[in-house]
C-alpha cells in the first residue's frame, strides 16, 4: 500500500495547516500518551484500531448572529449558522481523514455532534459520545475548560463548535493552554444565563489526562439541559426573560424530579404547532419531530472580553419572553404581554405552554 513517508513534524505541520486553511480558529494535537488515564470518551481506539493521535479543532460561530439570537431579534440566523457550522466541521474532519488515508495513514473523521455510543445499557439514549471533543480540545490546548464546562477559546470564547480527526499517524502533541492566561474569572454569567441550573453552585469535576488535571463546575442531571435546551420549556426564574422556547413548564430543583418534568413538557410540546424556521433532526427527538435551537446561552454569552460578555448577558436578560402564535411563529415580547397572550388562550391551547 502506498505510504508517503513523512516525519512526525512534517505530518503535524501539514495536518494543522489543512484545518487552519479551511477556517479552524484553533487547532491542537493529542496522542494516546497525552490522553492516558482519561475517561472512556478519550479512548481513540474506540473509533479507530491502532489510532495513535488525534487533531482537535474549533470553528467560530457568526458573532453577529449570536448577538441577534441572544437579544431575540432573530432566531433563524444563528440556528442555521449553528447547524451548518456543525455539518461543515463533520465534513472538514472527514476531508482530512480521507486525505490522510490516501497518503497511507488510516484515519477517522469524528462527527461534530449527535453521534452516541450504541454499546451502553440504553444505547444512544444514554447520550455517551464515541469521542469527547471537549476533552481532546482542553488537553491539546484548543481552549480551556470554563466554569460552565464548555471549551473557551482565546480567540472566540465559547462561541465555537469543535471537531476531531483520529489517525494512525504519529503526530507531535501540543500543550494545554497556560492556566495563568485562562480568561474565565468565574463571573458566573454562564450560570445566570442557564434557566435549567445545570451547573452545580459549589462542586467541581476534575478530569485527568496524561497526568494533567483539568477542572470545571460539576454538572447536575443532564436532563436539565434536555428539558431546556431541547426546547420544551425555558422561562427564567423570575419570569423576566426566556430562551427561544415558548414553554413555561416548571424546572424542578431536585434532579430526581426531572423524568416527570420531561414527560409533562414534551407531551405538551408534541401538540404545539411546529416552529417553521428551520430546525434539525435528532435520533432521540420525541415523536421523531424536528428540534429547534432555543438555548445554548451558557456558551453564547461567554467571550474573552469581559465587556462583551456583560453586553451579551444584558442582551439576553433584556430580550423578553417568547410566545408562539397559532401559525407556529415565535416572537419575544415584554413579560406582561406574554402573560396576557397566554391568559387569552382557551385552556386546551394554554396547556400546550404551561401547567394549568
Ligand atoms: S461566562 Fe464567566 S464564569 Fe462562565 S465560563 Fe465564561 S468567563 Fe467563566
Ligand atoms: S444549553 Fe442552555 S440549558 Fe443547557 S446548560 Fe447551557 S444554558 Fe443551560
């Protein structure tokens, strides 16, 4: 079989350049050694026998569309950008993997999102990724792990999507970013922007890879994010603003109550008119219905520039409350107008959006 003989340094330079030339803002490299002792989702051989290394990369989201999404001026623009950037990343990962394969180094492009292990007790319903882009990214210096647990990059903060290419090629690993340069000052705007309260207030999670420790705020039940980021509900605690979801079902304090909360909110969601401005298909979506991006706030508010971070949070907290019209369209209005809109509905219609 043809193999283009190249040194480790040459192969590393080539693969990093390949990704940067196509729009990656940050690129790093991990190896089996730098990932040693990490969680199961850092096992490169899970996706490729004899894997030796992986490239991790980030592609920025459109920042103007992020602002319009947070301020509730435009839903479709960021949703479309997010979906298409994800598909672009998957395509870029497959492109580099095929290129490496053609020159003699078997490789695997990891999907950017929505691919889960099938060999866990509940299969893809356990939402366990085959490879964790986040862990590869923090270990290789693509970004730091912020308080939120999201990857925060020096160039675009957390408003990026991540990709990975696993390869049998031996590459030179890159170092994690220096801790003393990490811009996360625990401002907790990500926490304030999350109506589901996914992040634990006190406890941290620590992950160890290749003898190095990385920490972020412990995540409570992932059903919290399923309930809100899934688009089923999203009103903030004081009712002053919401996600792009028109639902306002209660968000329990106790993690154990989330199964019931999810059933209640998804049953109502299934009967609502469809939001006709895009969306995406998810294999675990209730009823096989298309989902919409309604949140991502913890990620979208976080920017390296503190003023910009504050500005984004202000956009969100002043953005109003989303209601849905009979034709399925959604609109953000002042909280009292949203209340009046719901009060004017008959009980059957109102029950699609809140507990009555
Ligand atoms: S929003 Fe603030 S606390 Fe959260 S990750 Fe970003 S900088 Fe850290
Ligand atoms: S995506 Fe939304 S619901 Fe999920 S953790 Fe982030 S802010 Fe919370």
